[in-house]
C-alpha cells in the first residue's frame, strides 16, 4: 500500500515537473517570439521611415524643378503628357554684346559675374512664382501661368523683369569690371504655350509654340535696359504699368507685331509715386485681378462637388452674394482691400455644403485656410475671411461693418422682387432634408423669420427694407386666405 502511494506521488510529481517545464518552454517561446516580433517591427518602422524620407526628398526635388501640376502628375502616373497652357507668359532676356564682353574680360571674373547674375535671377523667379525653363550662356528663359488658375500671371512677370534690370545694375556696381558695363534686353509675350518633358532627362521641362517665338522676337526687337512686351501682355498689365506704344514692328519672317515698352509702375500704385516699387494698393489690385482665378477655381469645384438637391445654396446663390457684397461694400465706402476680403468670404461662405449642411460655415473656414495661400492671400487676410464666413452663421449677430455687409448680402433676396423663387427653392431644399413641414408651416416660419430679421447697413435698409415689408404683407395675406379655406372646409365637413 505504501509502495503504491509512493509510486502515485512520484507520478504526480513528475507530471507537475513536466507541466512546469512545458509552461517554461511556452513562456520562453513566447518571449523569444515577442523579441523577434519587436525586432521585425523596429526594422519595418526604420525602413518605412527611410522610404518616406526618400519619397519626401523626391517630391521636394520634383517641386523645385517642375511646376506644381507637372510634378504631381509625374508622381501620380510616372509620366507627363504634353499639354497646352492657354494663357502663359514667357520671358526671354539676353545680355547685350555678350561676345564682345567675353573677348574683353578676364574669363574667371566673367564666370563669377555670370554665376552671381543667374543665381540672382533664379531667386527672383522663385519669389515671383515664375518657372525657370533654361539658361544658355547669358540667355535666360522662364514662364508663368503653367497652372490652370493663373491668368493674372503677366503682372508678376513684368515685375520680375523690372527687378532683373535693377539686379543687373546692382551687380555692375558691385563688380565694377573695368572696360565694360553689362546691359540686358528683355522680351515678354503672353499666349498659349505647349509644355512637356523632352529628351532623356525626365526632370527637364520645356515649352514651345508661337508665344515662345514671340517672346524671343520681343527680346530681339527690344533695347538695352528696356522691357519690351507683346500686345497680349499689355492688355492684362496696362492698368498696373505705364507703357509706351511702339506701334507695329516688323520682326523675323516679315511678321508685324504690336509692341510696348514698359516705362514703370503707374505712379499711384508705386511707392512715393516713383514708378519703381509696387505699393500696398498695387498688391491689392493684383489680388483683385487674381480673384478671377480664385473664382474660376471655386466655381469649377462647386459645380463638381455640390449635392444636386441644393436648390437654394448652389452656385447661383454664391454668385449673387459675391455681387451683392460688392454693391453694398462700395456704397458703404469700404477700401479696396476690404472689398477683396468681402468678395472672397462671399465666394467661400457656402462652400462647406460640399461636406456638411449643418456645419458648412466651419468647413468653409477650413477651405479658406487650405486654398487661399495658393492665391497669394496673407495669414491676416485669411483670418479676416474666416471671421466673415462665421458671421453668416444663423442666428447672425454682426458687429463690424464688413460683417454687416456680408450678412445683408447673404439675405438680400428677402427684399427683392424674385423673393418668391428664392423662398420656394429654399423650401424644396429643406423639405428634402426633413427640416420643414408642409407649405403652410413653411409660410408661418417665413413670416416669423422676416419679422425678426433686420438689415444692418444703411444701403440695404434703403434698398431692401420696404420691399421686404411688402413681401411680408403678401405672406400674411396668403396665410389668412389659407386659414379661411381651412375653416370653410371644416364647416362643410
């Protein structure tokens, strides 16, 4: 019996030892597996970071040497198709008598000067958002307007040309190379260009077409120290720059082109009226010109993205508010920059409907911060635009003049002859979202809303308050007639 008990204990003890040993093995394996997994995860993270860094380096390189849209297309598809850019501006510059300078100058000093000159031009081009295409010795070629929404580009290119002349004078003074003074001819033309990547170097963008040829002709037919521009360029920039009409000039192949010399910036748009440097009003007017690009971009985007059941808050309403803020703003005497801020806020105030109906103002502000830097708006201007968008959120409580203007413009339809159409469209829009009942309930809500509503600017009060009260009376009459009809129906039943 004792022997049986001892054998049983030994068996149990052995089983316990085996179980413990197996548990230890499992724990050791799990620990080893965890270490292997941790090493694998660490290596995976390291290689992922390396891949991300390499992609960022490649992206930065592409965006340094190619226009934004071209670089994005190359990253997305691995190739770039030739494309037409309908309103681009090409600049050609060439040093006058460069061959004679080469013969006369010390080669080392010459190369040093040329290196400083080209480096300075590259910096100017980047600052003015102009794409350098190539340099051939002393010749420099660049282009603006390769992006779709950049039809105001001729103004930037002429400013660039003016700074190129100024930079060359500074370098002449700095180097003071004995026996010579560098001078440059600049030619500018605006029109359609074709862009693409030619040859084996896939990072080399080139452009060609009649506009490129015309820019070269402008340079060849120009004069030392002068900026010679084509008629198409003049048609865009003449409100910003004083220009001298040179008439029709015969160029290569007997072709005649109308040319203009740029004499300087219009005095009222330049610092101290000197015509050399743009002042704040110049930049505001340029932004107003560039606003047309922003408008085209936003309206194209809204047409594609807005839900089709927005019968009221659609592009027609947005266009209406943009127009009304200008009408009211000018009548209220706002500045040119304030008018720009108002129009921009009006353009974006309902854009958030693409994502959210209830929170469209907040989404619109987010859009402003994402989009406006690409169109030259400063952080301070974007902040102002955001405040104006939020000022339209119901119930409105405008405090500043600009907030009052945009609120009055947003509800301008309440005091217009086409009020009925606007109100019907809004009713359809809200009913499809379950936010309003039958027509009688809607009329009651409109009566209550108009009774509470007020116009805040003197201009809107004078133009819209009386018609708004007439609309209110018509709604009250409609409501009265509906109540009488319901009463008769009840009595008959």
